C-alpha cells in the first residue's frame, strides 16, 4: 500500500499532461476524472496538431470508441510521435469485436504504433487475439485461466502490457501477472469508466519511473478502491458517477 | 400499470443493444440513461461500420442534433440496414425547423428510411409537416387539438408512430392516440432529456413484441414518472440530472 | 449589485439564444450551464447551417478546444454572419499556445471576424499576444501588472473586450479595466468551467444594451459567486459541478 501511495503522490506532484484522442461519449468524464486524479488532460485529435501535442504530453491515450478513418490516422500519427520520445502510449480498443472496421483498425494500430499498454475487457481481448468468444461468455469468463493465457500471449506478441478489466482485473507483461480484486458493479452502469481507467493508467505510467506491471497494477488497485468508496455512498448510477469523481480526488492516507 | 411493469421487466431481462447515432452535446447523457434503464448503448457513426452495428442492434436511434452531411449519410445507411431486418428505427429531429439544411435532411431521411417512430416536440412536428408555427406558439401549443391532428397526419403519411413531447405527451399511429400527463418543468432545464427519451422509446420498442402505440406510451409514461421522482429530490437542474439517472435505474414495484 | 441583478433579470426575461461552436469535451456542460442560467443553447457546427443559426442567435460563442480545419472554417463563417448583424461574438481560444495550428488559427479568426470579446486565461493571452510565457509563469502571473498591460494592448489592437480568467479576473476594453475577485479553486478541477464562462459572458452581452466592459464584468462577478456558492456545498470536484449548475440557476436576491 505504501508503494501505491508513493506513486499516487508522485503523480499529483508531477501533474502529468495526458493527451487523449477520445470520443463524443466519454471525453467529458475522462477529462473530469483526470483532473480529479491530479493529472492534466488535453483532448486533441486534429492531424494538424496531434503529433505536436503527443510530443509534449507525459502520456498519450488512444480510445477507439466512435472511431472513424480520420481519427484512426490521427491516432497512428500521435502514437508514433509519442513512442519516438519514449512517452507511454495506452490503447483502449472500445468494442473492438463489434465490427470489421474496428478489428482491422486495432491490428493497424498495433502494427504501426509501439504500444505500451492495452487496457480492455475480456471480449475486446478475445477480438484482438482472434479467439472465438460469445458476448455472454465474455462476461462470465472473468477469472478464467484462458483470459490470463490469452492476455500473456498478446502481451508477448506485441511486447506490451495488458490490463484486462473485469470482476477481477488482470495485468501482465506476458511473464508476470497481477490479479486485482474489488470494485463494484455500479462501475459498469456508468459509461466511460473503462475509458477513464485507460487514461488513469496512462497517468500512473507517466508518474512511474518505468512502464512496469507494478505501476499498472497500482493504477488498477487505486481505481477499484475509488469505485468501492463511491458505491458506498451511492443510491444509483447517477450519483455514483459524482461520488466516483470525488473519490478519485481524495487524499490517500499516508501511513 | 401492470403492463407497464411487464414491459420494463422484459426490457431489463433482454438488455437490448441500442445503436445511437448521436451528437457531441448529449451522447454521454444518452449512454448513461440507457445503462441506467437496463439497456446497452452503442454509439457509432462511421460509414465504415454503422450498417454492421445497426444489423446486430435491437433498435437504432438517429439523432439530428449537430448534424452534418457525413452523419446524415451514416444515418440513412444505418436506418436502411435496420429496417431491412425489421429492427425499429427511431428518429429524433432535433431543432429541425432551425435551418434549411435540417428541414431538407429530415425529408431525405423520411424518404429513404422506413422509420418506426418519430420523437419530437410540437415545434419540430410543425417543421416536419411544413406548418407555420412561431417558436412562442410551439411552447404554448401543447395540448392543442391541432398538434394531435398534425401528428396523426404525419403518422399516416409516413406510416409510423409519432411521439410528441410536451406538458402533455401525445403518441399516435394516426388512428389511436394516447395522452400522457405528468413529468416536471426541470426536465426542460437539462440538455438531452428529449434525446435520451428517444433512445428510451427505442429500448421499449425493442423489448415489445410489436411496434405498438401502447409500447411507446408505456415508455413515455415511465419517463415522465422518472422525471417526477427526480424532481421531488432535486434542488435545481444540476442534481435533477443526477437523480433522474437514478430514477431510470430504479426497481418498479411489482403488484 | 443592483445593476448585476438587473442584467441577470433581463437575461432571464429575454432567454437569449446562444449559438455555440463547441467541442466534444465541454458541449454538454456548456449547454446545461446555459439552460441553468436562463439562456437557450444551440450547438451547431456544420458549414451548411452555421451562418443561418448565427444570424438568428442573440450571441455566438466560438470555442477552439479540439479544433480542426473544418470547424475553424465554420467558426469564421458563423462569426462573419453574426457581426454583419451586430450580434456579439465571443471567442474562447482554448489552449491556444499549445500548437502551431492553434496559434495560426486564432490569428486567422481575429483577422477575419470582428470579435466582440476574447475570454481566455493568462497563458492563452500571452500566446495571442506573442509574448514569451512559461506554463508555470502563467499560473503564478495572475494579478501581475503585465497581464493587464498585455490585455489592454490586445483589446486595443483588435478593438474588442478582453476577459482574462484567474484567481482575480481582469476585464478591459483597452482603456477601462475591472478586477473581479472571488471564485474557488474547485472551479479549475472541473473541465469546461472556462468554456462555459465564455458562453455565460455571451449571454450577458446579449442581454445588455451595449457590449460594455460593465456587462462583461457583471457576468464574471456572477460566475465567481456561483462558484463560491457551489464550493460551500461540495465535497469534491464531482459534486461541485452539480452544485455549480444549481447555483447558476438560483434566483438572485432583489434588494
């Protein structure tokens, strides 16, 4: 826990600039979550400026929700700019199994950008790996040994970290794996909690000295705890979202 | 009321996938409202994937706020894909009387897509019907016999359902008409309550066995009641929106 | 204070239509803030309709967050349409110093559109003026005499009002300057508070008889007070945003 607090304190000290290529559904929640956490969001997706912004940001987060070809091109451009400068790049392959366009786009992104971490759910992981998976199976599959195997294989193939959200989160570099329990079902009743998590992981990687499984695990643990705190105060999904932003902003006990 | 509960229970059992072509103002509220209700939102507007998504969704909702020619083309594409498979298509002609572009766009949409239901307010209805109407008259005209006549005529002309929001909602198939009282003025002080309603109606149609006036009326009644519950707890428009999402998520009494 | 109340009462009486060319991050908060205030927002950015909407609106607010060349063209088009009819145009040069594209875009906007008021922070002001300024210096520079000098120079050069947000707001026409104290640090922990302020200033200018420094100062004062009221009730940034919308909606004491 001490380490967890150290990294959060470092993040808040640094106030990292997080460049997000986001979407019309979650951009506001993502920006507010990053501000609450102690990071500084900048949303920009025009080809004319993404490389310049990615170059000065402390992390770049590419979110594939409401994707279109123009944004995909901007993501590749921003991703390359970031990795040239060893700035962490997080990819959130939102609903990547839903359409042929998204499946092709994620493969193109992974081929052209040297990704630091992929943050997804089990269904999205299966789509990236090309594994057959029914939507129902995805929800039920949390904690299954197969998810860990697939995550490890994808991590090794793309030489990156994999953070798979679920009832129990998994984070792995292909060799070492952490399991993070906790959180609350209300987190799945607010749109963008996954997208915001990807940005939060980006902020923790920005604050960490290296792109380690531990740093990602610290972010996931912090996020699940914030969800628990908010759920304890919430009547429903409406006020949960409000309490959750407060929880991301809370001081951690230093002991 | 029993019927109302049956349909809501069926909706939550089914957890229908609602494909929304939305806009930058309301996409977040729309997605959160659908999640709270018990539906599953998917926002997608790229030509590369809208037909594929509309084909697997349980309803498609086309929202004309912040419209542009690219989105209009995507709406037509998605709408055709849905109607080919007998999937309900709801159109929300946001501010359709405001500009020539919007007036032309709604006519093109109605000509090319076999729409299931149009959800609008009195002013938007007048614009669709080509009736002269002053903005002031629109607000005052709620409950007026003319609105019912115009709604019936538009429903017959386009062979669809018409749901006209106001102090008293009207829903008609051109022959049978329901009036729904209730709701609260705070509903007009939060952006996107109309847009979200269109999605909610889509979710109820998805859960119903047929695209009936009754199913639409059930959705409108449920929505007005959620507004009343939220208003009873709210200080102003800020917390009303929060309580409203909670109210959409509430268990209905089964009696 | 009496004057303040007069203008707010006039605004709510008029219910001005505020045309916003906005962005995916803040459009929802901006629309909800304007509704809470007593204005009527309309978001539209398609070239096909911006001139028509700007022509009937009571103010046009151009926001450069997540800018792209298409939106920039629409802003120029809308801005020209508004100024031809003596409708106030407010520009919010979000993060204008961040990239070459934004720096060039603001110069093009200021050259082609007869702007009524620029609402920015100290860093954005420095970027517009071409003054060297480090990000750190920006935050620290509030209240500095240089900011006032630069604001006055920019106001004179572009023959417009300058409203510079900070711990103490400055508003000037190049000759007369008002300083507005108050507000709360939580206002900087919610995304879009600056963008919404630009729209609120637009609504106050729409309600005022002339585009005066006093009208802008009244808007800034009202906004800081709303921030104070909300902060007094808030636990963190999540519920601050909720209370802030409520505060914008509150009746002012008439005495």
